[in-house]
């Protein structure tokens, strides 16, 4: 796949565990690929400003936090949900990094770690935090809730949905049936122009259901599809 929306760069400021919180069992996602998927999905949106972004399997909120940091000027609101309450709490902590107070709090935490342990990694994290803070020109409002996305979801009307569904032995996700059920629920809570980007491991496939497939790509062990109503 050719990268059309995210040139190669050094994305270490956004590495999980540096400024953005990481935790045990929380999966990572390559920053460049994430931005590329988002850029491709956004290119199909009629609305380019005040985007409402939703991740129904938000995990620790890493993907949404990275996207918010990169495209905060065009994102108005973020919704994050997960079936696991502790994941939702983690996502809340990360998405607070899209506010000045959240970033200042993180800066103090890292400063304290550096003063206590004097590690080079803490100094680097502090520098990344300052850069992210400097780049943030606008805060994003985020809302969180616990929900099984294969069942009824609230009527959010998102413009763009991006999600990295469970795979491997992460959780109990009976792959094809769960994916199909999630697609149906997302269809119900979307508006006619909503664009959906679904990432999965390459053993999974969407049947699409009522969604129309615009793109599908396999990159290494990952696969993603972009769908419209
Ligand atoms: C691959 S992880 C998502 C990682 C996330 N994108 C991030 O940036 O941290 C998949 C998530 O799906 C959640 N999950 C599993 N089954 C679910 C369901 N039925 N409804 C909603 N979330 C579910 C898991 O708890 C896990 O956090």
C-alpha cells in the first residue's frame, strides 16, 4: 500500500508509554499506519471540519489520542467506548491529554519521575510532552462509556468511526459473528454520510453487511477496510 496521507517521519513523541499512557495488555498501533487509515477514511467524508469521531472498541484510547493530537483542528468531539470498564477508565486518562490541563498534569508527573529517578527516558518524555503541548492549538471534548458494540449502542451520529477490533487471545470475540453484529450496530447509529474504518488481523474479514466497501488493504499482519453507508 502506498502511503498517501502520512509521509514517513519520526513519531516517537507519540510512542505508547512516553507521553501517552501505556498499560499491561494494551495493544499498540503504528502511528503512521493509523494516520494513513484516518486520512483515507477522512478523504471520503463530505464534512472536513468539526468531525465527530468514534471508536467502539477504544481499549486504552491510544488510537483516538494519537488522532486527536494530529488532527485536533478538524475534530470537534470524540466518543470512546469499550466492553471493559477498566479500558474505558484508561481511555479517559489518555484522552485527557487532548486538553491543556491534562497535558500539564502529565508534564508534572514526568518531571517528578525525572527528579526521582533521573532517567534519560523521562527527560525525552518531558521534551515530547512540551512539543505536544506546543502543537495543541485547540482542546477536544471527549465522552466515554462502557458498551458492548455488538449490542445496542447510543445514537451518536458519528461522522467517522475508526476501530481496531479484538483479535488473538485478547478477549472473547467470536470473530465473524461479532464483527457482523458490530457492523450492524454501527450502521444503526450512523448518519447517511458516515465513514467507517475497521482494522483487524488478516485472518478476519467483514462480510460488509449493509455497508459498502470502499477500500481494503493488508499490511503485514494487519488488515483494514474502509466502508460507507
Ligand atoms: C485491539 S483492542 C483496541 C485498542 C485501541 N484501539 C487502542 O488504541 O488502545 C480491542 C478492544 O476491544 C474491546 N472489546 C472486546 N469485545 C468488545 C465488545 N463486544 N464491544 C466493545 N469492545 C470490545 C477490548 O476490551 C479491547 O479493549
